[in-house]
C-alpha cells in the first residue's frame, strides 16, 4: 500500500500536496501554475512558454549564472515546461539538499525578473525550437489536429506561438504584466514527493509565499470542438496521419471508460490497431490510439505513420477498426485494459516525479487527494455499458483528419469518404 | 536492499538488485551482442533478430508472447544497440515467473514463421523510413558511418532497406545460434524479488541455450573525416566528434566528467555560451560513449542557416579553451555532484537499475557496487580532465552535417580552428 498523501494549506491559500516517504533518498518538488497556451490571446500567443524560458534567466536576488551554479553544486536536476493547461517548474534533488533546492526553485517560480538583454537573447533559442518543430512532421500533425479540433480558440493555438510574436511582438512589459496577472495564489499548486523535512518545507513556503497576491483564476475562450480535414505535403518519406474525435473531459463520468477504450483499441502491442495494422499486415512501424482529456473537453486520437505505398491501406483498416470499436469491446479486452491501467499506475507510482505530477493533476482537476490504489478503483468500476457510451460519445462526433508527408500520390481517402465509411 | 550475482554451471549470469519497498519487478535478458557483431553484408540482422524473437515459438504465437505479458498488465520491450541487445519486462512481483517463462522461450526457441518474417521486413523498412524523416537521428547515423567507415561498428543499427528486404531466414538462425549463448547472456532483475528465486527460475527456464562459440568481432578502427548531407530543412543538424576512450580505461570517468563540463546539461559551457550568451540554438550538448575497445566524444547542435557561421567558431573556442586551460576545481566539483546525484536518483527506477547492473556485468563480469562507482568519480582530478581533453581533442575530428548547409565552413577550416 502506498503512503497516504496529505494536503497542507499555506497561509496564502496555495495548497501544498505531499507524498512524504521516509524510505526514499531523494525528493521531487513541483510548482504548477494553471496558466498555458489556451489562456492566451492570439496577439500574445506563446507568452506562457516565453516566460517559462526566462525563469532561469534571473530573479530579484539571483542572476542566470547564480541559478545554474547553485543548482549544479547540489547536482539537482531541474527543468520547466509549458502545456496548453499549465506551466511547471520542478527540481529533483537528494533529500539532504532539499532546503537549498526549495530555496532556488521557489525564487525562480515566484520572482522571474530577467534583464532586458536576457529576454532578447532568449528569442534566439525559442525561434530555433520553433524551427526544429517545423522539421518534425509528427509535431506539425499534432498541432494541426488541435487547430482543426478547436479553431479560433486558445486550445487550438500552438504552445510556442507564431514567429512574429517571438521575434518582436512580445515585449518585456508584456511578460512582466502577464507574470503579475497570472503567477498568483489562485493559479498555483505545489506538490512534493519523497524524503524531506516536512516542518522545514512548510515554514519555508509560508515565508516565501506570504506576499503572493490572491489574483483570479485564469480563464480561456473555449467554445467547443469543431473538427475538419487538412493534408500537408512535405518531402518526408512517411505520411504521419491521425483521425481524431471529440472526447470526454477530465472528470467527465465517461473519462475513465474512454481511456480504457483507447487502451484496448491502441494502447500496446496486443491492442487491436497494433495487431491488425502492424502485426498482421506490416503496414507501419508505429500505430496507436490515445484519449487526451483537458479541462472542459477532450480529444480521442488514433493514427501512426506509413510510407506513401502503405498509408492508404493503413487508413482503410484504421477506419474499419474504429467502426468496430464503436460497437464496444469484449469483457476480456476490458479486463486486460483495467489490468494494464492498474499495473501502469502502480509502476508509475514508484517514481517520485510521477507521484508529484499525479497529486497536482488530480487535485487541480477533481479536487481530490488520491493514492494510486484509490485511483485504480475508479477504473475498476467501468462496465461494458460505460465503454459503449464512451464509444458513442467519441465516434458520433465530427472527425478530424490530418496527414503530413508525401500525401499527393498516396491515394488517401477524401474527407467525405472517411466520414461516410465511419457512419455506414 | 541487497545486490547479488551468480554464474550458473552453463556460464549464464544472474544479477538481482532486490528492493522490497516496491510492488514491481523489472526483469530481462541482456545479450553481449549488437550491430558490431554483424558482417556488413548482413547489416541490420541484430536488430531484425530482436524484432523476430517476438514472432513465435513452437508453443506461442506472436500474439501469445505479448498477450501473456500484457494480460497481467506488464510492459514488454526490447532494444538493439551497437554492443548490446536487451529484452525486458516490467510487471508485478507475483508475475516474475511468467516473465522469465516467456522471455526464455523467445530467445531459446524462435521459429521465425515465413508470414511473420515477410511482415516484419515491412515493419522494419517503415522504421528505417521514419529514421530518415527524423533529422536529429539520421545525423548520428551519418556520423557513425564516417567515424568508423567500412565496419559493422559504423553501420546503422536498423540496416538498409535493401539488406532487410533480402535477409534470409537462415542468417537469422545462424546469428542466434552463434551469439545467443550462455556466456554472452545476463539475466538481470531489480525490484521485489529475491536472488534465490531468480537463480531458481533461471536454472529452470534456460536449459536450452546453444554451446558457446567464442566468436569475436573486429577491433574498432576510428577514422574521422566528414559527411555533408544537403536537405531542405529549417535547421542544420551538426555533430562534431572525436575519438574517445574504451569502457575499461582506468580514466574512463575523466572522459565522462569532461563531457559533463563541456556539454552536459544547462550548467555546461556549451549550453552557457552557445545558447545562453549567443542565443544560437535551442539544443546543444555533448556526450561520451564507451565501447569495449574504443569510444567517442560527440557534440550536437541544431540551428538555422543564418546562425551557422557563428555557431562553429563558438563551439571550437570552447573546445580550445578546455584543452588549454585547467578547469577550475569548483567547476569539476559541480560536475561530480551532477553525476553523483544522477546515479543516486536513477536508482528510483527499477528498469534503470536492472539495465545498469546488466550492462556492468557484461562489461566487467561483476555486479556494480554503487559506492565503488561514486569513489571512481570522486577520484578524478583537474589534471586528469586536462590530460583527457588533450587526448580526445587531438584526435582527427568527425563532422556530420544535415540540412541547408550552404553556410557551413569547410572541414579544413574547422581543423585549423581546433589546431590554432
């Protein structure tokens, strides 16, 4: 059995979620702000990610070099990332070094204040990151799926943002204003997992966060899933393809059933898609399906990559399998999907990083503190009837189809043909 | 927590890293065999064997193999590298016997059915195509071929499409019979399982391995040189490398620390200069890879054509600086702290523990005491780093470049910069 996690409310109102485990030698600390690409206006798209890049560029009391040197002295592993939903800052360090690690990380997460020249220099790496993404067809495909699924909404924007915003559109004033409006107690949650001195962490955080403004919770301009079709010609050898659908949000009653459905359909080497498209016919190297839930909505994606000789056939079989899955799955498949989810959750809980992220995620989206065991129970309760309802939710929505690669002579079915085949 | 190893009477080695505070066990077979054990005419056979071992035995179909593991929620995977091929499973402690049953069946009794062989050729050809579409993978294949030309060590792990399409079944069988022998195999487990249980399971399930063949591969012959592959991309992908040192070299950790100081992570010199100060790249790093009898030191950077004329001089300056000036004690101490913490934090993952023990057993024929490893790292001095920098950076460079290369200076100009 896992140790029971706890929640300690800091005096500023920010929840501190803890999985304290004296058997460990290290601890993982996470600061997560519920602010990301979906909360940005188009003219400032990319600003959450830009601000995250600047976190290591200086605070009121530390220069960029101080931050790196001080983390390096204790051998800490630290990083940050931005998604559509949030911005994360985290560090992994030996238990004895947690006071130092916490001091630096909290300074970064609370007091980003980079000098002007650091901001302009950082435009370079972000532009290179964007160019790298443009050379990655899989990435281009995923971003295009988002754009079609959620057009004219924050959720359909890219995380890095358009080139013009990074080059000059976003100024230091914009960044600092964005920080002040959004890096507030209402958007922040902190999680820590592993071996550390609890009293010390509570006292330190109460002190460091005592002046944090309450602020207001970030909101976005979500209007709903739409769907559509886009094919992008490139000089690659492979066509990356995805068929996507609307799907339940985090916390939706059918969310667990949708995840288990995606597992049976395309979540492993014995899944239907892997068996039918790769193992029986050798049409692809990779193929799979996933449920990606967001707050308020979600998407279900199925796809892979194949060369232009195979891609049309791979897609016809994919469509066949999706149609079959719309009828539901067998009891055996459901049992295996549950077992995989259970073992996967238990395995993941062995990692402190995963524990911290899971605590934060479930508290933010469901308002609960859970152990891996109680999380598993929610999935155990799913019935075949739930699976059928989930399949109906997903496959009755308008499809989104995206293909990137040598699409021109590949013989891929048209969007109308795809829609017809799915409904027949 | 205990660490134990045993050599069975047939030569098979078993190493167990018992951690009784977790629910799971990571267990697998690591083989002292990889791409460099191939002959060039059959390049890709090591990787193709890895794929084909999943395709059935006299008592299990390919679907049974993955199905039996996945139906208990286990995760199964495999990899082929230039010197090692591994098959491993991560599942709950009560299913360890099942894992060894399935893994031992796969490696001892493959049947390579014709229909699966044809299908798997096609899958691998698809995999090769995907590598060609991934520039930061492809540039390392180009690099390896240029560093070690005309040798299996320099050949791509996946092979080429034409070799894979023509690979005969007998070649696969021969490869398994010659190399999947008891003395080349290590069974490694980490997690909630005892060593006694592991030894008993290994004795029970691994009685059908072929005789040892004592076959050796060719000694590595590092050459260096350059390859330029023009491609219409947004970014240039550049690997600049040098001959490194072998795993058994007593100064091995000086090379690892040198790479950490120069380009290992956000505190490193290259990250600091190339990305932080000049803003030229998103990604820049160095790494050192040791082989049984050689090694290599690689620096990777990706950047757009406009930045390329600035990138090369900055990287060469940093190489020169570390060759000419002793690294400050504090900087070495930080690099040691980074490696030390990385090793200790890696111990949280059962899969990484099993992998580390297996690889150490293959390379050094003993289990790895973490304290010994930490002591070896601690013992490296700034003089060792200076000597290692001179040794590595005086070798002939290997340059691999992929992208819109019009702004990349000549190999000779780069050599001149490094020699200045």
